[in-house]
C-alpha cells in the first residue's frame, strides 16, 4: 500500500483529502506544520507528499528543500496553497514540484494526479511535470 503524507495546517481540508485518499486505497499520514511533516517523512518514508506552502513552523518550500537534503529527494511533492502572491509560481518552480494546486482545488483532480504519479513505471521518463497554477489537468 502506497503512503501519502499530507502536510497542511488546514485541518478540515486535510481531513477531507484523507478520506478521499483512503477510499482510493492509500495509507495516509498527516501533519499540521513543516517540522512535524519532516519528522513523519523521515520516520515513514512516504511515497508522495501533499504540502501546503504557507504554514506555521516550516514553510512548505523550505520543508521541500530540506527533504532533498535528508535523502528524500525522490519523493514527489505536490504543493497546495491558498496564497495568491504573484511570483509564487516562480518560487515554487525552483524546488521542482510534481504538481501545484491552488485552493480551493478540485479533489478529484488532485487524487488523479497522485494516482498518476504513484503508478508511473521506472522505465518511463518523468511524465508528471508541475502544472502552472492556471492549467487544468
């Protein structure tokens, strides 16, 4: 069973996504900040991380950078954000995310992206490239 780690301070949104992911057959771990997320990632080695960008105690972009330095560089990270900062995409793109969704996002599209990323074969080149925030799946 594949494991997805959700790192988001929006408990209600994370709970809703957790229900959808469990229904899709995933094991789900959840953290409410970047520090807790790092601890869970180190201990459980998730297959994919869905991470908010703006959180207390560990901004998502910095947390994603730390993951690369602690041996989890191959774990795909999908960013979700309610932020509307104009240059946010350029900042996020620097950490090479597997995806980017603005809140409120379409949960079916997010779960579909997760399914696609976790079912890719190693023989194929990286198919899932980050989508610009305005792009549809």
